[in-house]
C-alpha cells in the first residue's frame, strides 16, 4: 500500500530572480527539520529516502522539487501529520518561527572532513563565484524574456473585451461555489506547479490533478486574462471559506497558472505552452479565452508583430536555460569536492535518527 504522492516546487528561477514560496508551503507544520550543509553532502538523498519509506507505509507524501537540478529535491512533507524536512541552504534560506520547538537544525557538515576541504579553498570560492554569476545571467535573461512576453500581451490586451472576461469569470465563480459559504476559515497554499530548470520547462500538472474530479483547461493567448481570472476565482473561494491551492507561474511569479479546490473536486489551469495539455477524460472541459474575450481576427491582423515578439521571448528563454545548465555543471564540480570529503556513514546515522524521530512524532 502506498499513499498519495504529490510533486511541486516551493521556489523557482524566475524573471524576478530566485522566488521563494516556502513561507506558505511550510505554514502550519508542527515539526520541520532544516538541513544545513554544502553541495554534495547528501541532503536530497536523505530526504528522498525518508519520503520513500513513509510512502511504503501508506502515508501521503509531498516532494518539493529543486528548480536548479532536475534530479534533486528541496524538501519532503508529510502533510497529514504536519511534518517536513527541507534544504535550508541558499538560495532557499528558511527563517525558523520557533527554533527547537517546531524547527530543528540538522548539520550535515558534521560528516565532512575539513582537512580534505581546505586544500580546495580557492577552487571552492572560485566555483561559488562562477555559479552565482551564471544564475544572475539567467535571471537577467529571464527578465528580458518577460519584457518580450509583455510586448506580446500588449497586442492582446488592446484587443480584449474586458466586459466579456468579467462575465466569464463571474459565471465560473457561480458555477464553482453556487453561492455557498463554508462555516470555517479558508486555508490558502501558494506553490509552483512547475519551473524553468536546466532541462527546460518542467511541470507536475498531471500529477497534481490526477485525483481531481473536474478539470478546466484554459486556452488563450498571452494577455487574454487567464491569470487575472484565476486570481478572482481564488479570492472568491477564500472569501467563501474553501481551501485553495494557488499555483504561481514559474516564469513570472506575479501570475497564476492553476487553482485546485479539492473540497469541490475542481482544478482550473492555464493549459498553454510551456504546459500545454488537452482533455483526456470525459469530465475535462476547455475554456477558450481567445474565442470568448479577444476581438476576432487579432491573430491574423498582428501576425508579423506576434511572430517577432514571440521569437524574441523564446530566444531569451533558451539563452536563460543555457545559463542554468552552466550553473548546474559547475555545481556538480563543487559537489564532487565535498563528496570526496564526506563520511556518508555519519549522514546515514543522521537520516535514521530523523526517520525514527518522525515515526515517534506521528504516533502521538
């Protein structure tokens, strides 16, 4: 027997730099282990191992994926029991609210041999500087890509019927909530459904919605009101007391890409590139913002401008991803230095201590 497993991101490499949603993702947890230690010290492997063992016990497990390394995770949560283990090293610095009571620091640096690291001091410092430089190049280039994306949006915004967009939004709010209010406070969780990674755009929409009864696929263009509509639906759900999972755009964190309201069995998401999906269940439904809200013939009328700005946007996205790849290659060099200095038997001992502590905690 295995429990429900969900995958998403708590932080991302975006046009606004590294953007963290950890405060929301970790809010409400009763016990959080914050792992400290350099690259290559086994943080991701420790968390994966603990998560998989609780999966095998039939518990729900959430994996927080790493946007900078497709094969690593940044955290593992047991949402039913309010327990989590997270990587607390840069760039996802986590400020504890009640150290020693809720949060517990775990120092994996206790397992390295400093004498083996000292001869590599200059190399380590040099690699860290180069890695930081490539991440900054990526963020600057994502920002340039967003500016090109904004140019695309302007075309469609100028041909938008806002009255029809508001009508559609109100129709969906009425359909979803039927003017019913729950006699409780809403819990809102902010997450990323995907990320820009060294391997390109990755998303977990299918995993996150696989047990949701009704899915709405929003089709449209940049600037056709998808994110604004999602924000209004999220606000309405919160006002009515429903728990809302709010998934931000991994490229522009100020925009939304998906909402899940599990109490209503509803997911509604932006189903355009780079996370383009099509209905594959009888209950799936398409909402076409272009057809409903944009002046007919806009694509054709502005074809040349759209093609030019779209190319600029995509070219910059590819360039930014190439910088993330460079940073990952350098980070792997850095990891290899630390790996050679590690005593992983000590890390295994720490892992078992954490596993046992969590096991005891969830029995209470």
